């Protein structure tokens, strides 16, 4: 039987490139490729004839199901000769007007083996097919893009890479943050806030930098987009706490239903080709781009309601069950809800999505629109989002593919003032009659709701990829992209407001423009027999322009709707910066016998934020993989096994102004005044992180057991540390210097197993286990320094370590002895465990569940600490107050005196462990066909999210997953996470209906 | 298998691709020169036009440091009573009961140290840019020296030790010596500037001469040079005042902190006059220098021994822009009064106090029966005159050191009445300084 020629096609070149493109078919060829393969198959050879339209014709209908359970497989790509289609949620596909003849049917789906068979079509007849796909979680010929110069088969890649197939998720993700949560080993997504609009902190293998952003780079279809949060909605100068605790994430402008899949690479061993700014990892999102075939309409609506779980302490500080004395009972609220009961409500979210996709082999499209209307659990929380997307892919010539993807979203947020502020709801309610109003009466506290916090965020991402492949073994690719993320904020305390009687207002405009230019070429050729080389080279430039302009005023003439113009006192603030990062790379992949792979590469980078005396920086990489299961000695019964190891370097650049000695100018009585700002450092460069990792991927027991294991260790040299200057030498801001050395290591284990596989019943289970332990190896002579929120960088300690005062004699019945520099532990989890379980049930039902545990981290709890030092009577101390109030402290140990008596109190005593478990998702789903013609279907999902949670710190009022702060660093912007006045992540009940026609 | 021709063609494409990559690289990868607007590069500070802004920077930072030093020392000296509000515009718990400890008091040291460094740097740069001859009669130089003098005076009175440019800690008296030197130089330069200029500039310079003499009188008192102090004080008219201005832009950190931390306009209600000797005195005298208002409200938070503290806000500073007196003619009269008491001359001392009170619109003080009573009165008088100006702790330290007669009220010294568990009379070195200064032990 003749083998169809399999041409390794350098698809959508470069790791920075967008998703997989259809390779260019030559005449008579059809591209039968999507996720799991890159072969071009000669349809004519397979079918034995050229399909030509003839009348009359037949119909081919079929259903794609899972082997064993017969559960429907949606979104599988079905190829019938030269025609393509996609199975709907019920697994059904159909081809009409098929000329009589014999065709090859191919079906592909991530996680399953490719299915191929012949089918004969007869005029005026309907041919029914049942296509049974066999699970194959580890597909070594699956194409991955991220971290490679172009596209690579998984077998070639020496580093760990995670793929999330969004179309086959059992859950209904509410956002991209939600979509990523718990989906890959080493990936930690921390929710930060129970309010609407808050972005999550994303960490890949923990923190890589002590001073720079640890948020990974985000690419959407090859275009770099803003990954750090937007500025907090607060007054442009002065106290930044006058706000809520959230920072909006640009990632959540992407509608999850537009996403096809996500690739995650976690560290420098994989991200070398991205250069200076990629040390924290790279997440690449691939959006849907349509399938060849008849137009397909999809309508989806998600309706959900959210409620706040109980979050008050259940124990006193001494570890005993909490007893609430009569005198502490608040008629307006309960400890369970931190006395917020009068304001908490049920939140609702209504989302509607309509999309259309289809096209021909040489032109495909995907267009969608979505609108969301959400009210949060806090009284003013409201969010609306509207988004549109258009993705177009055309092949004007056989050797040329052009793609253009554009999305635009607009968001309007109204937030409840719940931050660490005198005007904050959470803060005042929790302090009862010892708050800023001197009253626990909701009528008094509710005056803070006159504080208006509104934001509008517009986000445009547009980019094109031009791929030119003049020869089978040579291809080039050019990507041009533009990301515009703009935020308008309004922070308004009207005239007569409780905390600012004459009122104040600020209007802020922020924009971030990221321009991507990315070129790469790959030349594949045979060096010797069985030894091939894929040589790649390219250049990339990323320019980021940020503008932050704000105006504020206060003291209005009287009531009424005001603008900045109306305040008696006003000011303006303007910040602008432009950072350019550009570089070259070269890489060669040596392929011996299609099972030994060695990759050598290097990136050469420059950055406008480097010191003037610093030249181009070079980041090398080397990796290897070995498909041991392709060896003749490998027993077939053991399945597939790939061994891999990788070493690479990447970096993090300093900020735009860090290298230059500068002064700030302030207004002082109408004249300018110079203040020292930045000391400057001509030799300032990137911190350089080296990472080595090794591991294996295996699929055995007929694909029923899949294991992915990775060990990694990374070392950051020239770490950028904020070296403090002696105040007596001018109190310059801490100067970044390349002096430190950090190390972190860990293991990542992912296991997926098919436990039961019977007709109409199946049980799949999996878990991931990830660890991360970091340590400061050297401070380079610098003194230990704080990076805020009790986070310190100290030699021999985690990065950062949560440090503060502690009580030296906690168990003694004596006056507390205060001890300085006590280390509690790291600020990021040292261990993360996720567990998943999904059941295939009769009647096309499925039930899935996912839980996540994070442990080992510590943080300062702002709400607890700030209350106790103010003499607020705090629930965690209720058990101790009777003795304290009586003046007889003989039964009160020092640890309790320190935490419950302001005479001994210190904020640092409110440092708590952040260990928690959450039942992230529980979803019941049913898919079924609709009798509306074609391949119409419906899918109904009912799910509960965060239905159950557990936290280790039972004596704290906090949700360990939230964050907040008094300063500009709130939510995802926090370098060191502290837990503030944010309400907990709510539990959500959701019903989703998706109709496909 | 590829033919030779195909291979050659492929290599040609490859070369073209590499060439294109090289072109792109030359365009993109090599041009990293970016000039971002905003912060002023250091090189521009040598321009003559930048000198005024540098001198203003000294005043700005001195005012910032005083904002914290005045408020925190007022609580330790029980010029004000804490209500329990800490953190934002509040008072920290150890400060509530009289202690000024490193862990809570970094800001006064850091801000005032920055002001000191800036004051020295501004003088160096002024001399460098103007030249010695022009400097000796330049109004901006006179202003720079005045700020330098007051910066060192505040440091000398408020801080426990002196540290210059990351050097070792020396007695705080060294700050006072430098202050005296700065004021002496300021007298010469301001006098010359007044003579060399006309109009408003000359008037301003002449005003600085008074400030310099008054400032030097202050530090000479601290240094124990009473002859010099009285000599300088005599040159200062009773009505004369020189203020540290605060300006009301929108940033609340620039406001008079003593006012903003406890006013109905700001909501913080961090301090109260309740529980202080000054409330008692005002109730009986209505002396406008210690005015306050009684309200039915309580402060934010709670002071545990008391619970919720009645909120009686001070009325000395009623606006965000209210300036804090750095030196005045009324202080000059009190210097003269204290000098007289040191010579047991009660009559002269009372005459000076009367002059002071008359100028302030305060009632005439009762005549003391004894020298000790006169000292008590003088100590009260300085407390009243400098109320909420950050001077009280230095006076307490000075009087303790010189063992002068006269008593302080129980409400302002440690004890059950004042709820003071102790009383630090100077601010410690900040942790930031200790951690970064190689001459100090962390």
C-alpha cells in the first residue's frame, strides 16, 4: 500500500507566531492537518479518483464518539476527501451533495489517535458513519508552536510544554484567568478578588524576579499583548487606597469562547527565543479560525448567579472554637460575613455569544460577537463587556498564506469602594462602632456608597501573519501586530461625601501600545543519511509605549454632578515611557532517525532600558529529546515514551528610567522644586535566568495512563535588586543593580488515567502535583531589603520571604517580647495539587469536577493587622477579651496579648499561612442533536464553581486567594501578595446553553 | 530526494531569508535610543535656571520631614492625645504611649536627612554655578543658606544623633553647630543681597536677615550660648515670624499634616486635644495660641486604656496650607525671658512674657511667687507658644539636661494621668539608615 507523502511543513513559523496555519497544498493535494498532524495527504491518491461535482449526489452523515464509552466528541475535524467539517457538540457531522465515489475520511482531535477509513458514497443515498476515536493523550506528532522558531512536532521539543484544548473543556470558563486555573503543572492562577473585574496573578514556576514583574508574557495569535494589569483606579497623587482592591487584567478582554487552544511554556529553558523579557514564561493563546465547510452558526448563553460564602473566623487566635460574647454581638451583621451582611447580595451574570465560521480550503473565517452583563455580590459592583472578533485566513497563491485576526472589546466597570480606605465598605463594616463613622449602623456606613468608581477599558488586538513557503523545505514568516489597551478611570467623591466633605474627583487616561514585528525563516535539509537539520533564524522587535495622564481636583463649589474643572484645587499628572526590545535569533534542530533530536540556539537582544555601556545580550539554549519508544527494543505494550532535557537562558529587563540619574519635579507653592528620584546606573542590564529541566512523557496501557514529569532548577544571576541608599546620602529611590543571585527548583507531575471505560459509562481521573522552592543565594553585598507588604529579600531565604516582628515568648503568660526579623515563609505556594475527575454517563451526560490545593505560602493580612493596632475589637480575639477586659492577664499568653491588645500589637503579627483548597468546578453536561437540519446540536451545562473551600488560617478573616493593599499595588499588580479588604471569591451557579446550526 | 538544482534553489531562498532577517535586524535590533520625557536628567541641574528649583526642593523636603516630626512629637509630648487611628495620617501604637521607636519612626529621619543632603548639595551647586563672588550676595544663595540652617536646627533639636552623607553617628549637637554656621553665613549673604538688589528682592533678602538672626538665636539656646542667643534675639522684632509654608494642591501629603490628620474635612480624626494640659489651660484662659473645638464625636479607632477617645480637634491649624512657625519674634522674647530667669531676674522675665502674650492676644499671666514658679510659667509659656510646632521634646530634653527648676504638668510626663508609659525626647535613626550605612550596626 503506497504511503502518502508526509511533508514536514514549517507551519506558521516561529514560536512567536500565531496558531497553526494550513500548509499550502499543491494541486491535487488537500491539507488534512489540524492539531495532531502536519501531513499533506494526496486525496486523489487515497480516493483513487478526482472528486468532481456531479448530479445527483449523496449525503454523508456521521457521529464521532469515544471508544469504550461512546460519548460524543465535539469539535473534531472531519475531512472527507477535500472537504472539511467539524463535529458539533453531539458529535454529529454531515456532508451534503457529495458526488458518488470512494473517499477517505479522516478525523482528528487533540487527545485522540487519528482516525482514517474509506467510505463509498452512492448517489441519492445517505451514508451513515459512526467514527470511534481512541484516546491518545500523548501524541508525539502533535504540533506545538510556542517557544519554537516555527512549528515543531512534540517529539522534537526538549522542554516541557502544556497545551490546553479549550474546545474540549468540560467546564464553562468565565474568563481567561478562569480558563487557565489548574490546567497545567507549574501554573498558578490566583483570583485576587471576589469583586467583579479583578484580574488574576499568573505565575509559572513561582517568582523568577524579586523586583520585576513575574507575570508571564502573553501572545495572542503571535502578537504580543499587554500582560500586566491596568493601573488601579485611584486619585493620581496622594493616598492610593481610595479605591477598591482590584486591578483589571487585559487578559480578560478575550472571550474564552473565541479561544481554540492555549500553549504554556514555563521558563527560560523553553523561552530563550523570546529574549530579554521572557524569564517568567510565555502563554500563547490561539483563537479559532474557522473550518472549511458550510457556514456554522453557534449561539451560546451563560446565565449565572454568585453568592459570597461565609468567611469569618471560626477559631480564636488560641485555636479554640470561636465564642461570641453577648457584648460583641452586632445587630446589623454577623462574624460569618465580617458584618457585611446588610450589603452582600446575589450577583448575576448574563452572557450571550454568537459566532459564525466556515469557508473553503483557501479561505476560512471566524467571526464572533459577545456581550456580558454582570452584577457582583457587592452593592455597586457592575460590569458590562462587549467584544467582537474577526479572523480571516486566505491563500491567494499556493505558496502564500495570509492571516489577519482582529478583536476589539469594550468594558465598563462600576466598583464598590472596598479597598483599604477610610471610605471603604469592608473596612468600616468590619470595625463596627470603632470605624471612621463611630457607628455600626448601616445607614451611616452606607454613606461610603456615594463614592463612585468607574472604569472603561477598550482593547484592540490586531495582527497579521504572512507565510511564504516557496519550497517544501524552506519557509519564511512575518508577523506584524498591534495591541492597544486603553483605560479611562473616574474616581469621584461628590460634594458632601463623608470622608471628603467638599468632594474630589479624578479622571485618568491610560494607554499601552505594543507593536510587534517578527520575522523568521526555516530551512530544512538532510545533512547525512538519517540526519536532518532545520536551521532557523529571525529577528523580532517589540515596542511598548505607555501613557498615563490624569487630572484631579477637589473642593467643589456645591452639590451637583461635577467634573475636574469644577474643583477649586486641581492638578495634572503625566507619565510617558517607551521601551524597545529587539533581537536576533538562530536555532538548529538536528533530527536523527526521527527519534533523537538536538536543538541548539541563541538569542541576541538589546533593550532601550539597558544602561548605555551595556551592549547586546546573548541567551543560549540547548535541548534534546529521545523517543525511546520508537526503538526496536521497546516493547509495544509499554506504549509511548519520550525523554527530554533542556537548558536555556532568558531575562527580565529593568524599567524605562532605571538606568538614568534623574530628578523629580514637584509643585511647591506655585513654583517648581527638585527632589532626588533615581540614582542611575550606566551598567544596568537584564537579570539573566538560566534554567535546566529534564523529564519524560509517557502514554501506556493503551493510552489509558498518561504521565508527564519534569524536574527543573533555575538560577538567576545579575538579579535586579533594589539596592537601598542611605537616607543621609539623599534618600534616592532604591537603585536597581545587577547584584543578586537567586535559585528555585521543583518538580511537576501530571497523571491522567482512564479508570473505567464501558459503553455509556466512563471514568477519567487525573491530578497534578507541582512544587517550587526558591532561595536567595547571594545579595551581592547589598543589605536585605523589603519589596513591600512584609516581603523581604534575604540571603538564604525564599524570594521573597515574608518577614516581620514576632513574639519571642508566645506561650509564656507574660508581657510579649518582640523579636525582629522573623521569617514566616515564602509568599508564593511551594506546592500545588489539582485533582480532576470526569464521568461519562448514560444519555450523553457527563459529570466533571476539579479541585485545587495551594500550600506553603504566607502573607500579611491587612484587614486583621490594621484593625488590631487601632484597638478595634476583633472577632479572632473574642475568646480572649473577657480576661483582657477584666485586667487579669494571668490566663492570657503572650501571643494572644500581642495580637489582641494594641498596647503590644504590631501589624506583623497578622501574618497568616495561605494554604487553601477550593472545589473549583463541578459540571453536569449533556449534548444532543437537534432536529433543525444539518448538523445542529445543543449542549446544556449546569455547573457550580467554588462550591466548597477550606483554609488553614481559621483564625483570620481573610480569603487566602484574595489580595489587596493600601498602595497602588493591589490585586494582580502586587509584587508581594498581601491579603486586604477584598471579599472572598464567590461561589457561582451557572447554566450554559450552546446551540450549533 | 532533492535534485542538485532544487538544493541550490533552496539555498538561494535560504540566503535571501537570512539576508532579509539581517536587514530587519539592522533596522530593529540596533536602534535602542529612546528618550522618555518626564524626570529631569541630572545634567540639567547645573543650569543657572535650575538653581531656584533646587533650593525649593530643600524647603519642600524640610516641610515634608517636619510634617511627621511635628505630629509624632506632639503625641509623645502630649500636646495631642491619640485616638487610636494608626497608619494613614495616624499615630502608631508605641507613639501613643510616648515612645519614638525605630520600627515606627522611619519617616522623620529619612525625610529630614534628605532635606539635609539636599541643603548641602544645593549650596555646593550654587557656589559651583554662580562662583564665590556672586554667591556671596545672591538672594537665592541667601535663601538656600536659610533653609540649610533650619534643616540642621530641626535635625539638631529632633534627632538623637547626627549623620552626614553615610558617615558615622555623632552627637546631635553637631547638627546645631552646622545650623549656627549656616545662619551666620546666611546673615552675611542676605545682608549683602539686600544691599545689592532693589525692590521686592531686597525686601525679601532683608526679611531673611531677621530669619537668620532668629534662627541663630534658637540654636545658640540649644548650644548653651546664652549671650549669643540674647544678642541675636534682640535683633528680632516681636511681630516677626518665619514660617514653613504648606501649600494646598490636591495631594494631601503636601498638607499641614497636624491639621489634616485630625479635621472634619479629612475624616481621619487621629488626634484630640482631649486629655492634654493644653485643653485644661485653654478652657480656663481662652488663649488663642492653643485653641481647640469640643465635639460630641469620638476619634477613629480606640485607645484601649480609654476606649473611644472624645474627639476635640485642634484649631491652631485650620487649613491645609497653614504654615508652621520656624522662628518668631515672640520666641525671641521668650529666649530673653529664659535668659533672665537663668540670672534669677523674674521681673525681666515676666516683662518679656507679657510682651509675648500681648503680641499673641493672650491674657496676662499670673505673677509667679517664686523663681521655681517663674520657671514653671516659662516652661508652660514655651509649650503654649510652640504648641504643635515640634519643639516641646527638645525643650524637655534641654531642661532635663540643665536641671532647671520648675515642673511640667502630670498630663505631659509619663504616668497614669497622661497614659504615657515613657517618653522619648528625640527620634531614632531609621531602619533604612541602619541597614545601608556601613558605619552603623544593623
